[in-house]
C-alpha cells in the first residue's frame, strides 16, 4: 500500500494495530486472566460500593480463593451451555442456514435487485442490501456484485452500484425490518450482562425492532441521496469495456422455487396471525396483551419455523431436497458454519460469567456512573460519546459479537445505574459498530471486495475503496445518531414497550 497522506497514514495505523490484536478467542482468554488478576487486588483493597437499586454493599470477589476456584470448576460447563446467545443463535440459524444452503436467500436477493425498475434501483439496492443481513455474511458476496451489474444494465456507473451494495450490507448491517440473527445474538449477550446487575433484567430480540425498522428506510433514503448526488457524479461516466452479463442469472426452476417459497411463507404468516388474534390466544398474555407476550418472547422459534418452511419448500421445488434425509443434512451443514462462533462463545461465556460473579460489573458501574454524574454526563450526550467510542473500537475489533461482549459488561451496568434501559445501550452500540464496518482494512471481506472493484477498474486499490465508503460512513454515523437522539428526546419506543429509560 502506498500513499503518504494523513488518511493513508491513519489507515496504516489501523492496519498495524489491528493486525497485532490476537484472535478474538485468545483476546478473551487474555482478558479473563487480566480479570482474575484485577479482582484479586481489588478484593484485597476491600472497597465496597452501594448497589444502586437494592442499597446493599457490594464488594469485589476474587477468583483466586477457595470459593472462586470451586466456582470455576463447578460452573464452567453451565456457564457455556446456559449462555443465552448460544442456543438462540443456533436455533435461528438452523432455519436461516437451511434456507441459505438450498440457495433460497441468494436467489431472493438476486431476483429483488435484478427485477427492480431502473428509476428506483439505488433505493432498492440499499433497501434490499440492508435487509440482506438476515443472510449474515453471505450478503457481502451477493449484493455488491449484483448491484454493480444492475447499475451497468441501466447505463449507470457499476462502481456506484458496487459502492451502494457495500454501504447497504456493511455500514447498514445492523438495521432491518426483519428480526435477524444479529438481534438474537446481541440481545442474548445483553441479557446475560444485565442480569448480573439486575436479575430481573431481560433484553428481547425485538427490543430494537421499531428503531431498526425506521432506520432501514432512513438509511436507504440517505444512501440513495449520497450515491446519486455525490458518489456517482464524482465517478463520472463509465468508460470500461465490461459488458452486462445479467441474462439467465436466475433459472426458471429457481423462479418457481422462489414463488412457492413466498406462498409457503405467506400461509405460515397468515396462520400465525390467525393464531395470534383468536380469543384466549396462547400467543398472548393471560390478559390478552401483546407486550412481553409468548409471541414476542418466542420470536426465535417462530422465525426458525418461518425459514424452515420457506427453505424446505424451495429445496423441494428445485430438487435440492429429494428426501427427508436431506433436511437434517443441510441443517447440519449450516451448523458447521457456526463452529467458529461456538468456539468463541465458550470463552466469551466464561469471561461474562466471571465478570458478573466477581461483582466487578457492579463495582465498575457504580464508580463509572458516579464519574459521569460528577461530570454532569448523565444525559443523551453520554450515549453519543459511547456511540463514538464503539465506532473507533470497531476499526480494530472486527467481530461485532466479540466487541459487544467486550464493552457490554462495562457499559450496560454503568448506564443501567443511571436509569437507562439495557436495550437502549445495545441500540447505541449497534449504531457505532455498524457505521465503521467498511472503512477498516481489517475487514475479512476486504480481499473479496477489492476483487469486485478490479472487475470494473483494474487500478483500484484500498484507497479507491476508502474513498467510496467514507461518505457513507460519515453520513450514516451522523444521521443514525441524530435519529437515536430524536427517539430519546421525544420518548419514542425503540421496541414494543421499550424506551430509553427503564
């Protein structure tokens, strides 16, 4: 990489520092060792704090003790198996993974982008790209090249389409109108951490749903404006010789499978709505209310059923599923893709459990909240600073789950002590983490993304990619944060019955 500008030097710094960070599993192993050492000295220091809600004195406990060693040995397995995100993510990914393995998600994204009229293609790319995070990382390798082809087909610069696809899937990754794996994973970690401070605390996968649904339309509109008013005019007219090769991208059998899958999903949703509104529905609370009902708390199994029905229908139609044996086989392949996540979760589960058992989370929360009160930073400005902190950390720690597991044990209890809802803190985290996804050379998809660029510009490099992504990063971070402020100031619910304060 060449270049001597300040920005080039900054990118080099990010890359050097990030490359020196260990693998997330090893990082949390080191952090756990550091936790053991820190709590040992803090327990000797003997500084007890008053719990903000119960008023009881809370002192830091050390793991280097008879009680601590017994806890480590007796609870290590249950720390892992009872870690909320583990089961939730595996269940939802069994359904989504099946849909991905039979090719349904990829074909659905292709059809949605390629069938969009040219006059609204930019908005469609952003909207579909943001929704594509339901397919997790697969969206990164499907949406951007398809967006480039779609732009080329209507006589527009393919790099503008590629940039739109990258910004939508990467920078807008956390937004969606569909409850996706990201909601399940983050809310599970948030619940584990929040319960260490308040045993009754709970963060549901739907607790950010209202805000993220609004964000989907806001970011799609904002991305459209940035692309058409700034990025595309800056690129100028495309003079390359790459031809439109979109013909026959989707076969007739795949279209039939997609149609049948949509019909199956519609039947599933209608049946669910009927079950929801029948008298004395088991999906509602005993008093007939919706908030915190079995429907909302059971959203993960319901999503699993939705994607299972769609995936099986599509797979049978295109003959990818020819017998009942194929279904568990494909689901097993999907779980194999989660092997790295499962290994990482083992270490994260121990770290979070130790953090809570030692009372360090409460101890830090009380001290940090006192500092914030002393500095008069108990308002929304403190949340904005948290968003910016996460945006900076995201440049170096690429795994969203790993970064959340790192900052949540500190900041969730801190802000809970000030009266903030843990779901709101999770929301602020998602804005900061998602906004800088595509401006760090540590992104594991950088090589793939650069290969996409080279299709249309042989001279393109990291600088080209950065120049395309930075306008979206800055604009998304600012507008998304302002949207957060609006929800907070006007006390608009961010999810069903969920507000900024508890």
